[in-house]
C-alpha cells in the first residue's frame, strides 16, 4: 500500500502473454505513464531477450515483474480488478469505458492495491477469468478491426490511469473498508457449498448460476463487513441442516 | 474530403521514421481506431517486411500510405495540423493536451483534411518542422521517462481522435433487464423473513442490518433474473425448515 502515489498501487496483469516482445512493450508503456507493478500469469516465455529489447529504458519494470501460476495469485490483496476487452460480446458484462474505469481504479488506488487485467494476444480473457474481476472495460475501437496490439492496449489504459490519478484533488478516502479479492472468493465458495447443501444448486447441472452470482457480487463491489454479514447468514442456514 | 466520417479526413504523418517496425505498428494502431490515411516523410526504409509484419491486419493502411519528400508535401490540402511531442521544452510553443487537440482536429475533420505529425524516434520534431503546424500537443507522461514508442504514441492519439469524432453517439442498449423497484422490495421482505426464521436476524434488536443489506443491493443494481435466483435460494432455505 502506498498513500503517496496511487500509480504505485496499480498492477498491470498480463494473462498468458505469448510474445515476449509484447511483455517488454507493456513494461515500456507502463513506465512512460509512471506505473511500475507488472504481474505476469503463466507467460509462455519469460525472461527473454526480446522482452528486454522492447522494454528499452523500462528494464527495471521487467526485472521487478512478478510471475504467478494463475490469475487469483496475481489479484491477491487487490480490492478492485478490471478486466479489459475489445470484444464486447464475449464478456457479456456491463462494459464501461476505459476512462470511467480508470477513474474508479485511480480513486481506490489512493489507499489499496488494484489491478487491470489483459488477456492473451489471440484469445483475450475467457469468461471465467473475466468473472474474477469487478469491472469490465473496453477500449473504444473500430468494430471492423478492434485488434489492438497488447502493448498498445496497455499504453492506452496506462495513459487514462495517469490522467485519472493526476487530475485535480485526491478523492475522499472511502467510507467503508472494501473486501479483498480473497474475501469475495471465500464468500463465493461458501455460497456454492450452502446452495448445494440446500438442494438449490446442482453441481451436476450448474448451468450459468455461479457465473451469474459472481457477476452480481462483482457489480456490488462488496465491503469487508458485508462479506461478514452474508457469511453469517450462510452459517445460520448451515446450522439449520445439522 | 469526406462528410460522413471525420476519421477519414485525419492524416497521420510520420516524419523520418527510422524503424520500419514502427511504421507497421502505427498502421495497426490507426486502423484499430478507424483511421486510414498514413503519410510518410522521407522514411529510412519503406516498404519493408517488418512493417508488414507489425501492421498485422492493417496491411492496406501501409499499402495506401503516401510517401513525401518533405513535411510540406504531407500537409498539402490540410486546414489544420498538430505537432506532437513529449519533449515539452523543445517545441517552445504553447502545448495543449492530446484530448483538447483531438477535439479541435475532429471538429475540423468533419469537413476538411487535417493532420497529426509525429517526429523521428530519436529526435522528435525540430522547431522548424513544428513551426509548420497550427497546434502543438503533448501526451502527458512520466517526466522521468516520457519516451513513448512511436506506435504507442500514435495509438494514444488515434484513441483520443476516435473518442472525439464519435462523441455523442448513443450508448448500446443494456443487455439485461433491470429489476423493478417492487421486485427488489419483495426480495428485501423475503430476505428479512428468512433471516428471521433462521435465527440470523433478531427483529427485536435489528441494529443496522437491514439498512446495510438494502444499501448493498442498491449498489448492485440488480437485474430481474438475479432477483429470481436469490429468491429461489431463499425458497430452498425456507423448505429446509419445514
């Protein structure tokens, strides 16, 4: 946590980047806008000479990058995560603009870690991974060719984050403590278990129930105390069955 | 001239680009934002395979690029030209933000050709060339490392140009049916009843629980189907007690 500079609290997360050159380009794009926390989820090749070449003067962003096995690891400790896509239909979430998302992220980053998540070059983020995020932002693009290079997408987002973080007065601190990524994940698991136990949810025939619930909770941007309230209620339901 | 789409009237001019890969990256960045008029002033190597590779699906922007001997040729017919730099001190002109410049350019581009001019990778635009332009715009950047890749600089500018040119378009209709006031009220009453029945909520000692839940649900902006899902779960809990 860093109260002096919200940009230091903003992670850029690249999920399964295929080309090391793009990792370097992302690092350079980040540094030009004052971002430094690069997190990589299962990169195909890293470290790599091409990443270092493309990073140019941002080599220390690469050297300080953290590598994770899965997205949950990269989001650990974050109170707000934003998935990005130029493929509007795929996420089927309410999409906001990069500009709006950057404002929300920068406001939270004044006091807590937040993350912006970019999918793999070819396939983007799948729904399951996007479902781990709270916000979904699309870079407005030519519908006939919305295919931004990964480094360019990071550049546009980093640019908006810098503008948002350096605009005017700092926002007032949030009134309530936001729930962390881990707290919401524990709530989801508890909910799934209790819904299964009550017979409401059939794990053999899940349809899209869990996805819908996850999306709803993400949109609610839960506070830590709300997670406690909901889990307290689930505990009371669990006791009924015993 | 094109009265239908201002983006078609906006030229991207690269002055003495050194690396063909950057020309390709600029072409791709342009097409993702709906720009198509690329003008090159004395490129060191063009055409070039690396430019084509980096252009990816924007190859026709490269093929239609016009090559000029000097900047005056590239600006021929334009009514407004904007020089770009991240080196504020060098231009010694009154700098505006990319966002402001994009608005002015897009407004003029509704009826006349305009241009955005990018200098060479190492040296930027010299004063003499910048003096041929009407506006001077800087991309806000980290003062310790303002060194955007040429393709990334084009991407950020093209992004702002697209936003400026398409501002005022209606947003897409919402994909899901929002819950009505009555549906959310029924859910609140059901929740209160079930929480009371399970012993989690004590109506004699309500504290602020119901208020907290109401605030959480309001923030979630529930959809009609989500209300059905939640009430379905509450029904399953209700059946447990019987």
